[in-house]
C-alpha cells in the first residue's frame, strides 16, 4: 500500500496551507475548543469552500478538518458518540466534495489527494500543549484517544493519514505502534522548538529512528514550526530517515497565543516561496504550509516548485 501510494505521486508534492486561516478569511470566528472542527456541523459548506480555494491555488493534496476533531472532544461539547463519529467521517466527505468540484472545473487530469488529519492529544486539550508536549498522561490514555479516530478514518476514502504537529516522543511511540495496524499509510510530522529538537526536547534523530523502518509510514517531517528552523531539520531527517520521503509545512513564523487563540506578526508570501525552493533543493519531497500560510503562498509555491 505504501509503495503504491509513492508510485502514484509526482514529487515534489504541493500540499495546502492552514485550514483555519482560510475559514477565518470567510468571516468565521474559530475561538472555540473545537477550532475549525466546530464548523463541521454548523457550516460544513465553508470547509469544502476552503479546501477548494487551496486546490484552485495549486495544492495537489488537501488535509481534512479532523485535526482538532476527536470523539472525546465532540462528547465534551455535547454531541453523542454516534454524532461524534459522523462528524469525524464528514471531514473526509467534505474534502471529497471539494475534489469533485475541482475536477469538474479544472482542465488537469490529476486527481488531488486527500490526507486525513490526525492531530496530537494536545489539540484536543486546546490549551497550547501541542506546542509543548507536556501532557502528563499515561500511555493508555493516548492509545485509546488515537485508536478511536485512526481506526474510524481508516475506513474512509482518504488516501493516507497526515499525523501532524506531534510534539511528544511519548505520543510518537504510541502512534508508531497503532499505525502498524492500519490499512492506510501515513506521514508523521513534528512540531519543533529549534533546528534539532521537537517541542518536548527530544532530538530529531531519536524521533526519526522510530519511523525509519516503519512499514506503514512513507514520510517523516515537520509542520507548525518556524521557517527559520526548517533547513536544519530537513538535514537531520535526510541524514537519519533512510529512504523515507520528507514532508515540511511550517507556519508563517508568527507567535500564537493559546488564551486568545490569535496570531501576532506578519508574513510575506514571496519570502515564504523563496524558502520553499531552498527546502526542495535540500531534499523536501512534500511541501506546504501550516498556520497563517494561505492560498497566495500556495499559489506562489506551486509556480515556483513546478516551473
């Protein structure tokens, strides 16, 4: 399955940018524990529109709105388990709807890929701990949390999993075990605090060693990390990951306030595009953006990387 997926992709693969900023650009307020996932029930058409915006900008792969969506998270805001599962499955169907609309209007014969987002336990906590990795919970809690969502989304038509923004070596070990039992392949990407360590302080070499020979993980990388650290991190991954593909989709280098749920700073699409060319030259195979990277960035990337 993993090799079949790699064979159908033309690298470098351009993925999308931040879903939340594409939704905020439509006027939606996401200051909620479920973040972008709160729109799955109230305004699902907005999510499809956001996906479509990235496809029209040149993204060849879109990531579903399941990052902050989890069974536990939905239960805690009042949904029952049946509805929680339906909303999780809906994240893929909304992405499929965007792909179908894009194919109808696009002259390209390429069918965009869909990655089912698997966010860290810290995303469910919604307290900024996905940028620290200091959950303070037992392995069994993390295992139950991730299995519930992974096994459900494994039954969908998504092409693979995007296990993203993982800050914790403890959590990475749990994912490594679970992913050996899924049908879909996956990439695993980490949130990092500098050019050599994920956010809990574990070295990139150590986390890469977990997945270097993993049968179901086809790419290892970094996301939601400041652009200034990406080049160093690519080098660390390339030196330790064997033949795994390298995925990078950093944020815009802004500062996030977990209390107000807002970003401070500025970003330039032109400077970001220049950096993506550097990352591709260093060996990144899958490139996109995370928080505050929007359609303008992706359009520039697609033109720069595919020219």
